[in-house]
């Protein structure tokens, strides 16, 4: 069954929340040391990138309305296909910079376009 745009935006918002939950109280040293945390965060970033990729196929304008949408999809591809090139410090940094912006933007889109969240 085909999913609609709101479902993909909700997936992104849920993945952002999941990353925030798992990263609560985690230092960069904790992140480097605990594979289970890195795996969890990377999996949620893959979900975010894949949901955005699917949004791009359904509505290019909405896709482009998300800051750094193309870079997010590219990051998903890096995580999924070139895991050896992943820099843990960079991923950690994304959580405390770009993820905050993404969650806010997607939350606003969900509310304004779909009346959700």
C-alpha cells in the first residue's frame, strides 16, 4: 500500500525524536565507545534520508522546502553504502546542529500542511 506525504514527514519527525531520546545525556566519548548508540542513531538517520528521498519523488517542492534535503539524502546513502567512511564525531555534531533544525521544520510542515503533531 502506498504511503502519503504526511506519513513520510511523520517518519522523519519520529526518527528525530528517537535520536534525541537515545542521545540524551550522551557525551561524544560515550558515542564513540558505544556501538549500540551509534547504530541506533545511524539507523534513524537512514530512515530520515529514505523518507526524504520518497518525498522528493512525490513532491519536489516540499522536498526542497526542507533545509539541506539533498545533503540529508546523500548522508543516508553514505551511511547505508559506505559505512567505513563515517566519522563518528561528525555524526555526533549533526545531532546537536542540523537535527534540531530538521525536527523544527518537519514539525511545522506537519502542523501547517497536515494538521498533525
